[in-house]
C-alpha cells in the first residue's frame, strides 16, 4: 500500500498522464523490456530468483520482458548507457557510476524496505569463526577480499571508512583483491583465499551468508562479523528517463504495485523484503560524496 501511494509521487521523472493513445505508442518503440541485475550472487540463482518478476512484468506491460545478470557491476551500467536495458537493480555506488556516465538519463524509482522495515543496509567484514582475528586492528598485515570496484558495501564504503580510521587498505593489508560477487567473497574466506572479506548485510535474518546457508552453499556458523559500517541507503531500482513517457508510467505503476499484486514473485525477487518506497537521487548524496572522494584519491595516486 505504501508503495502504491508513493509510486505516483515522482515529479522529477515528469510522469504526468496524457491521452490514452499516447500511452499505448511506447509498445511500438520498445518491443521488449530488459531488466539488468548486478552480480551480487551467482548467475543461476540470480536469474531463477527473477523469473517471477519477468512473468509479472510481461503480464503488466503487455510486451516481452527479459532479465539478465551483468558479468560485473559496470556491465549493467553499460547496458543502461548503451540502451540495452530499460530498468535495472543497481547498488548505490553503481548508481553513482551510472550518473557519472549518463547524467540524468538514469534515475532511481524505488528501493526495498527489508524484512525488518529498514530502508538501509550495512557493509560488514567477515572472517571464519575459528580465525584469531577479533577486531579490525588484528587484520594488519593480513589479506582482505573486496567484491567489485563499483560495489558500495563490497568496496567503496569500507575503503572510505577504513581510511578514516587510519587503515589505508593499500598499506594496512598485505594483499587485497576483488572476488567478483558477494557470494564469491564469502567463499574466498571459507576457502582461505583471503583472511577476511567485506560483503553486504541487512540484519541477522537477511544477509549474504544467511542466504547462502539457506541455499545450501555453506554451513551455518562458519563466519563471524568483526566490523559493521553505518547504515547505507538500500540499493535502487532505476530506469532510463529517456524512455517513452507511457512506458515510464507503466514501469512505476507495475513495480510499485508488485508487492500486492504478486507477493510471491516480489518475495523471491527481493529476498524477502516487505515492500518498496519511492527513491530519488538525493537519497544517495552521501554515497556520491564518498565516490567523489575515493575517485579524487585515485587520481592523486596516479599523478
């Protein structure tokens, strides 16, 4: 109900009603709606989780819908930029990348409200339960796995906060690298590739490694959290703003109503979220500032 009420309050996207004929014209211009998903988990599970969403969007829009998982975070941004995707699920940092390369051709429309009613999540650093590491300071000289250069909780936010605490990842750890996805980061710790990894974490009942336990990928109790970031705004569902107006309206209406119209498909898509709320660019202003500072630091190092 919250989502349906807020779905029509997005003036930045100019979603104003027009004649019925104009609303139907978009189907001739956009014969298929494509939804891109960042690589937070393995491709098989990501695509399976979105099958209900794909079927729901086809019913709601009256055109074929297709979901795909990017090989990395930047691949989904590139799909949006090159007009090979109309809608996507991005992390806050990959949304920041999209804004840098697309400007206001891309905009957030919704973000999830999680299973405990929160609109944000955390970055956590995890180690194996039997690791001697108990606190961040114990990681000095050890190895750390990040997720992806464009991952918010898997790189941008933890790197920024570590430097704020005097622990520059470039010198504090003996080795760092990118695992490729949050699930792969977890597996890298369990397999001993890294002493620790940073991954996304909403709460004790909804987080990366809890979902992996449910899928039978790892055993319960294998991991322990040694650091947790402040709250990060939940990842946005975004769309291109250069789409036909009728399609933009239809997308906002369909996604906003999905938690009520097809609760099971929404539960699978969102990994058990309660619903969605309207999102706007300003919700991610703090993340954008972190991205700018991180980018400036990289430029300084190269010069």
